[in-house]
C-alpha cells in the first residue's frame, strides 16, 4: 500500500529522553512505564511499553528514543499512555527500541 508524502507528514515522530522508568505490574502483558522529555514545545509525556525482554527500567534513564506524539492518549489500566515509542522486532519478536546514534535536541522531528 502506497501513501502520499502528505500522509507521512501527518505522523509526528519526535525524539525524547527518558527521564523516569518503572515496572508496570498492573499491565496485562509485562511492561514498563516511561516518562519522556520531548523538549519545550511538547514537554514531558508518559507511555507504557512492552519492552521487558531487552530492557530494565533503571538502565533506560537518559536514553533517547523516538515516538509518535500525535496519537490520541490511550488508557492502560490506571495509566494514561500519551505517546507510542517505536522499535523493531528482534528474531524472536521482542521489541528493540530505536533512537539516534548521537545525542540530538529533545523534540526534534523525524524527516
């Protein structure tokens, strides 16, 4: 399925730095709660991510990740997920996060 460039431009993908991460035992599937700084324009947003196969909360602090920031919020248990962080599946289908390989300013938009 092809999309137009205008379709691509509607998806707002930004980079942010993880400020806080903690286990999310109430979630249906193993997950981690994340609070991410997307810079002054967007601010801090939170999300829940099923990334426990490769990541521990304490080791995520300070890591830059990419996320779709213009989806509507989604209620997950008693936690409101505001963004969707992005990753690729490894050979077993577990999420591997994507982010810049050099530090960039928080809030930068993918292009």
